[in-house]
């Protein structure tokens, strides 16, 4: 299992959309190599919709929740950050489902 300490990986106390994109690329790289990934949020408070949406949210839009749950493990995430992340993942997952339903609708 690949382990990423977010404080070290992002090297800043301000998490941006570009940090989220780099994290998503790291997760996708691990998956391509057949690895699971552990994200350690110790000593980090994110509170950034952009960071979570760009990293995990976009993964939830492209992959099933089962793949996300199996492939990305999270520890030491602040409770408020976890609630924010859960809302983003739920929203992006619904978006994926709606898009999939539209693409198989009759007449398309």
C-alpha cells in the first residue's frame, strides 16, 4: 500500500485545486500499478472544497464508490473535513450515475 502524508506531499498550509490535481494524479498512478493508497491527513486542516473536489471528487465522478472505498484509505482526517469530503463524493457520485443514465437513455 502506498502511503502519502498530505502535509509533506502538499508542502503548504493552503490546499489548492492544483494540489488536489496532483493528489488525484498520484492516486491514479497507484491504481495503474495495482496499489492501494493511504492518505494520512495528520496535522492538516483542509477546509477546501476545491482541493477535495479536484482530488477525490473527480475520482468519484469517474469511478464507482466501491472502487474508491477499496482503493483509497483515509486516516487522521478532521471531522469537519470528513463531512465536507463526504458531501463532495456523494454529489460527484450522483453526477456520474445521472450521466451514465443519460448516455443509455433511448434515442441517444
